[in-house]
């Protein structure tokens, strides 16, 4: 039976385990009650070494044509491909959901169900700094109103959907100008959402409170580097940095998303590349986020849950203590998907 609709997306291939993650995503896509057409772009180090501008140009043309992209891990050599893409696509907000996974061993008993909304630009990451003589160095830290506003709007809109509050986190008592501007913008946005609770936390205190009581936090919006630290901390709390997926967004002047890119956390894993051993869970979650973003909400949610079902049932790869290879785990996810997707619906749900 032919699906009623077709989803087309750009697919940015990288290095190391990239091809194996892509194979897992394609296998899941084949099992869905819809057509998914992938348009590949080579962002591998080999291609970038020969024609960096050409590879990035191809990526830009593809994402602007289809509006969405799925990206796999890339090697950072002379430059970070993630930063280059962020700059070219004007990504200003990164969203990473992190939640506890049944069956995954962790070092503590708390339950994590957290959405980290991170400004994708500015902070200390825009300036590598410079040495002043041999005994000192300096860098400039930048916080801008526009991306702060977009991150805050995204966080409060998400809170409206989830029925929860928003916590903003920074070092506003010390970084009074930069973090102070960020908190000022968040508070301005909060005034437009009177039914959504908002509180500000000092970032270091937030980390302690999150470890001691993760159930107290659902959405945290924060500047660039703080969000980077928090994302890895939260993934570590649920058992692995490789169990996270992120979405990057750009917006028009009216606050509507214009471009979106979805990617798994974790690196290229050259030590196991090509052996069929990598865990594709985060890549599948990234694909699920893409499906939800493009309107296939029920299918995307089912994929998210199917990955969790497979892991919870003990069908795991070696990094989580199991014995399955990449594609065997993927088949377990497809089986879990089949039990969740009944009726073969094809419409955007």
C-alpha cells in the first residue's frame, strides 16, 4: 500500500560511525507507514579537506530546499563543522531533551525528565582569545538580545505544551552585564506568559540542585556554554553522553522556525567504526525529533518510545552492557515500533 505522503530531508554524512548510524535510520524509515526520501550531502573530513566550501555549500542548498536535515558526527580538524553550519544557517537555539531510560544503569536513583534550551551562539565560544605576553590571556564574551529572546520564546512555548514552568540559569550576580542582559530578556518574555511559572537560578546552584533533585526541573533555558555543560551533565546522569539528541533551529523575524537540523550527541567513535558495534539510539531519537517537527508527531513519538522499549527490554548494544550489534538493536526498535503503530496510518498525526 503506497503512503499518502512523502517526507524529504537533507542528510549530512560525516566520519567514523556516520555510515552505520545512517544505515540504522534508513532501516527504521523503511518500516514507517510513509515514504521518507533522504538527500545525502558529504561532510566527511576527506571531502572537506578537498573542497570545504563546496561541501558546506551543498549542505546549505539542501537544508534550504527541504527545511530540515539530519546530521551525523563529523571530525573537527581545522574548524568545527557544527560551528560552520550554525553560522551559515543562523541557528540560534539548540534544544536537547534528556530523560531517564528504563534498563540503563546510572550512578544515582533520581529520575531525569529535562529539556535544555541553549542559546546556540555567543558566550565564550565566539572568541578563542589571545595571549597577552606569556602570563595572561583574554577573550571576549558576547550575549545578544535576539538569540536570547528566541531561546526564551522557544522555552516558554515548549512549557505551554508540556504544562510546566521554565527555569533560566546563568551567573547573573557576577556576570552582571552579559548574563544580566540574558536574564532581563527572559523576564521580558516571561511577562507574555503569565500562566507559566518562571524562576532564575545561579548556574552552579542549578547543577547541585539538579543532581540532588532532578524531578524539580523540566525546562532550563541558558546561554551557550552553560547549556553545553548542562547537556553533557544531564546525559551523564541518565547513563551515557551518547544517549542524547539535539535539534538546532533558526527563526524568521516573526519567530517562526525556518530551518531545523537534528543530530545525535557523541562523536565519530573511530575505535569501533565499521565494526557494526555502535549504539544508534541517539541517531534514532534525532530522527524521531525530526519527524515530530515536520508534523508526524505520533510517528515521531512512537519512535522515541520504541527506542526506550527496546533498551528497557534488555535489547542493548555493548556500551549499555548488552551484546547486540548496531543493526540487531535497530531491528529490535523496528519490532517495538510495529507494536506501537497500529492501523498503518499515513497522515500527519
